[in-house]
């Protein structure tokens, strides 16, 4: 650390020197201990070279002869040998409890999604932290032990296949990292297998759960407009805009005016929640910011703005100018700046209460939008692109639901079967 204050800099230098002196003394004492505990005699031969024996389990006599030109060089070799032994012993004693924080730090370098790292931390707390298996040295973690652990945890916790896959990321990837660091020769978890029949089945939710039905959507939109007229908060209008664009909530609150290009909107950034591990099971305070990327490559896309969507956006822009609000061109702002996603999500839940239905989050608006497009007969590949999905199978499997009420569905069935 450098400072413009000479007196303070001098104190820093004195403290640094003192620390270095202590570290040097500790190292000297450790080296002396290695030499004092060395079990073999050292001697100087007729040729002037210094000799001793070092333990060697591979040789017939359990030792090997070494020779150096000076006694100091011989002592250095003795110290190096015992240091390597100590390090080898330390490596062999590393448990999953020791290794997990080191792997998690490495894992955090591989992703921009801090909340994914937080989810891993949650899995550690829920499934690993109190399990005796984390106290077994990595070198002693064998396939049989891991296989039994996997079967036991699936049955005890009644896990779905997805839950099991998510939580075993810790074993699968941390042991692979241990192989990479040469702590273990191979990853024993790579052989672990759980029969699909043991997983708890997870039925696709009823259609009215993941989407807003045809009689619910107009009521929610009406609630949002009424809330805007009463409060003047443009965050209210993020709700009807979500129904018109199907954007993820984090994408909506990251829209800037520059993203609006005629009848199209360029989705190219999103709000992210950031949190960092500060220990094996402790985390920094959660913060929010806008990242110049989307959830995936397919997430960076242009979506069509309907007439309704364009009118909503124009209303928001005019309201911001009327109130004198601005923040780097963001669309959804208030007197404090950009509106965060939670401000929109809480409004949707409030509107659900007002119309007397179970609370539904923004992601269910997105599912409603995609299901609406599927119902329209629009080409599935076009829908996939608008949704920002990599694969149309994701669109069909997770976003295709019946939005109609029971009576509407029954009328269509009657018509189809008559």
C-alpha cells in the first residue's frame, strides 16, 4: 500500500518488515525441526562430498543415499524432502468441507450469474453441510460410498430428477476440479448412477396455474392502468407491456429509450442480482445492477412492438418527461432513478389480490404471451426467437398452456366433436 503521508508510509514499512521477520523466523524454526528430526546420520566422505540417507519405500532397504558437494546443499535437500512429505500428507487429508470453498471460488470465476452461485450455496447448506460425507478425505471418497450417498439422499429428500442434478453439481464438478489440481487421480462421482424410477415424479402444473386465463388478463391490465392514473408511477405500466412483449422481468426494467427502433425493441441487457461468497456458507449483501448481456445468446433479440405496446411505451416516455425524471435513458424510472424488478413484481401480485385470484409472478405473464402466440398459429421458430429461447423444445415443453376458461374450452370441444 502506497501513501502520500511519509510518516504513515514509514509505519507501514516498519509493520511490513516486522511481519516478514516473523514469517522468516517461523520458516527457520520449521527447517531446524526437519533437520533435528532427520533419522539418518550425515557425513563427509573421502571425496569431500556430504552424504545421508532419505526414507524411500520403493527401495529394498527402505532408504536411498543422496550426496551433495556441501553440507548446506545437503541440508537444503533434506528440508525439501520433508517439506514435500508434509505437503503430500496435507493434500491427502483435504476433505470436501475443506475443498468446497476453494472450488466455489473457482466456480464463481466461470459464470456471470451470481445467483447461480448463491443457489449452489443453498444446496450446500441443505444437503451437504451436516452430512458426515464431507469429513471424508477426498482421496478416500470411493464410488461405493458416493453411490450409497446418492441413493440415500434421493430417497430421504424425495428428490425430483432436476433437484438431484442441481445439488450433485457440487460433487460432480468439485471432484473434477480436484482431479485437475492432482489431488485425486480420477473423479469417482462420474460413475454414480441413480435409476430414474427412484426420482419423485413432477407433473406439469394445471393450465390455470402458470398462465393468466383469457378472463384474467384484461382485468390485470385494467388494474395496472388504474394504478398508473392514481399514482403516476410508470412501473405500473411495465405489467401491460409484459403482456405485449413476453420479456423477462429483468429485461423489462433494463429497457432504454435507445432500444426502441420503430416497431421493434432490441432486447440486449438485463438486471442482475449480485452476491459473492464470503465463506463456506456466508454471502455478501445482495445488490442489483444492469448487465450489458442477456440470459443467453438467443436472449439478445429484436421483438415486434404491437400498437398497444407502442402506446404504452409512448405514455411512459411522456410521463417521465412531464415529471422531469431521467436516468441514463432507462424507460422505467421514478424520482430515485431506475425502477428495480421487485417494484414491478409486487404490483402484479397486488393486482392479482384485487381481482380475487391466486398471486402470479411476472414469469407467468411471459408464459401467457408465449402460449398466446402458439394459439395464434405463428410459426414456432419465430415464437422461439421472440421468446429468446435456444431451442423450440423449450418453448413447447415449458411455455405451452391452455389460457382458456373451462367454458371456452368446453365450447371448442363441442365444436370440434360435433
